[in-house]
C-alpha cells in the first residue's frame, strides 16, 4: 500500500535517461525518406517539449497563488479558530497542514524540469560536418545516426518531464480537494458548532459599599462653599481678596 502511494505521487527515484549512440546503421536504402521521417519525429519532440513546459509553468503559477491565499487565510482567521473547541481546532489544523504539504509537493515536482543539468536534450553537432566522409551516402548515414540518438534521448527526457507533470497534477488535485473540504468545515462550524465558553474572572471577597446613594444625596444638600482666591493687580503690588 505504501509503495503504491509513493509511486502514485512520484516519490520513487527516476530512471536515468541514458541513450547509447548508434555505432552502425545497416539499412542504407531510401536514406532521404528515412531522414525526412526522422526530421518530423525530431520536430514532434521539440513541440512536445514546449507543450509540457508550458503546462508545467501554468501549474506552478496556480499552485503558488493558492499557496499564498492559504497563508493569508490562516493569518486572518487564526484568532477566530481559538474560540472553537480544541478537537475542532485539531481537525482544521490537520487538514490545513495536509493541504500545504500537497501544494508543496506540486511545486516540487513541477519545478524539477528547471534543473537543466539533469534534463539535458540532445542536439545535432558540427562535428558531423567537420568529419571526413568518402561519399554522400556515408554522410547521410551519419546524419541519420545523429537524428536517431537525438530523438531517443529527447523522448526519454520529455517522458520524465511529463511524469513530473502528472505527479504534480495528482498532488494539486488532492490539495484542491482538501481546500474544498476545509472551506465546507469552516462554514459548517459557524452554524453547527458553538464556541468554547470563555474563561470568567471571579472576584473573591468583593468590597460592597452600602448606602452610597444616601451619602451622595446628603452631600448635595450641603450649601456651596466659595473659596476666595488672591488676585494680583497689575497696577499695584497689593494683593486684594475678591
């Protein structure tokens, strides 16, 4: 079961794309037709490479946007989660971490093709032109061998990239399902789950003031007391009471 899960999400090691250059070619008939056919195959693999890399770049962008939105979402709703029961908080945090994990796996698989050292494409070399051949047929045979080697190697590299794209898509799909599940649970929690009661502060031996209203009423009945304040006269140095 574990091996199947690892294989499904691409956690197993990839096979090396090793292609041996053909040393001989024993079919010298219809060389022009064979070369034309091989040129079409080479163009097909080049087009396939462009399509795979375009789809992979789109998947990376979508996963990055959702990953950023999830980070913003959890920072905004962190304080609201604290009012829920501890068991519900554990479920939300678990689903959120699983979601982030699968989106990280998506980005990890999708960005593997950026390692140009590992995914090296074969191409034609000027050494074929600089080599000496006895006749035109020998040159065409050498060109055909170059095409065979390039097509076989480029096909293997494109297959590895397409596998990475499939693994990234599977992880992206699981992460999106987890986002939908988390959204449903959050909406449901607001209607069906009551928040945990807040801690109440209990004051022991409170001070009770009795008869405060009567004291204030008696103070209001007392006559007002005027206070004489000294005033400084600018015209003289005497201080007079007003």
